[in-house]
C-alpha cells in the first residue's frame, strides 16, 4: 500500500478518537449538573403559633358549635393579626353560637371579621339564609318541648284550635301541622346553647322562639298567630329524618336532582332538602281521632221553620228558596250546612 495513504488513515483514526473522547466528556458533565441540584436541601418553613381553622366548609349563616373548628400549627410568616391563636388565655368555647358572615372553606383560618357574635349589630341578619326571613312566635311553657329546643334545631309548628261552628252541640277540637322543618334561630334572647361549669347543656323554658321561614310562610304563621282560640306548639324533629320527605320534595319539584354523578352536587341537594321549610300536605287530627265522644266535623247550622208545623206539614224556608215552603220537608245535611227540601209540597 502507498505510504501516503497509510499516514492519512492513521491521522483520521486519531482525529475520530479525540472527537469521541471530547463528546463523552461533554455528555458526562451536563448529566452531573441536575444530580447536584436534586441533592439540594428543601427550604425550611418556620412553624408559628397554633391558629383556629375550620374543620369543615362553613356556609354563610352557619351557627358555630364545638365541632366547627380546631387549633392547627400555621407558618409563622403567614399568621395575620385577625386570626384566633392559642395564646393570651383565649377560650375557643367563646365562639360557640357565633354566626359566619362570609363563606369559610375547610382548613381556612377563622378571622374576626368573618364572624358575628350574639348581641352584635346585624347578628340575626347574618344568621339568615339568603332569601329567608326571621319570625318570632309566642310559645307557652307547656308547648315548647320542655325547653329542649336550642338554636340550630329544626322543628314543626302545630296549630291547635277550637271551632264552635254555628249549630248546637260541643265545638270541634282540631290540631294541624301547618309548617314543617323550621330552623330555630333563637329561643327568647338566647342565640346559642349555654354550657355550665361541668360541660352540661343548660335547659331553660322560653316563651318566644325565632325561626327562619320563607316570605310566604311568614304570612301563614302571622295568620295562625291571630286565629281566635288558637294555640301554637313546637314539635322537635330528629337530626336524620326519613327519606320519604326527600322523595316528596324531588317529586314536587322543590328540589332539583343534579345531572351526572357529582358527589358535591348531590350533597348540596340533600342539604337543601333537609333545611328547606315546607307547608304543603300538612296533617291534622280532630277530637274524634282521640275519643269517640268528640266531634269529627264542625257543628252544623240548622234552619228555623217559619209558621211552625201543623198536621204533619211545615211552613218554613231553606237556603236558596225564593218563597216560603208549605207541606212536608226533608232536612238534608251537607257538611256543616242544614237545608230543608220540600217533598211534594207547594211553594
């Protein structure tokens, strides 16, 4: 082989080897840099004092209880002056009965501006759900569940009355559930549950109860308060009522079932159904449902014959008649009305 070609081949091999070595060095150096960055220590966040945070989502108008909040460590640099911190002898029980003015999400710190305490201006307005109204109802001591109704409970309202009618005989005694599922805002002037030194709930009788209603139900309750001889009573509802009322609310269109399978939307639907007061399809009971010696209907209003009875015939009048009735008559009772119908007589 020509010596010149051999020299050129050897030179090309040397250049290729040097190029490969340099490329390998560059690749090794670039891969080592990220490895060093991964080994860097994470920044240390200084832990600050314990802050009072919400344990669950608190919508506007929620009345706080002992399960609504807890203390949790919070970064020192993020602590604001409006937060409730565990210091200076602060007792979280003092916040029980306060009302949420604005929405607080779960895990968010409670601020002083987001809560309204009993006695503060606008407390009752903050406790109301948007679109609802507050109505105060007088309740007798023996018809208020013996004082075992507290703010935040849900009750039914029962109207008991005596209907005299226009006829003879004893009056009709009747009780009717006029409104269901009312949220109690206050009992007398108490808007929170009072606890004694031993941690037990203090039960006190009350004469007034303030409930949350819709505008139309407020009108209905106002009429019930002014019924002559009527008496209003409270019936305490359980925390978990039957599912039949939810089915009725869906069937009547009061609650709209969300589309899809969103758990949050379904939870919101159930919460709305549980908190919505209703007045449709109310139940009632008369005196005859309790005792066989009581009436089931209002005493009827009879008619008085005009001219008396002579020889088996009567002269009188009946509703709708245009002339006096002469001759035999038949008395017909329709509900609470008594009428006289002539039988073969002359007008």
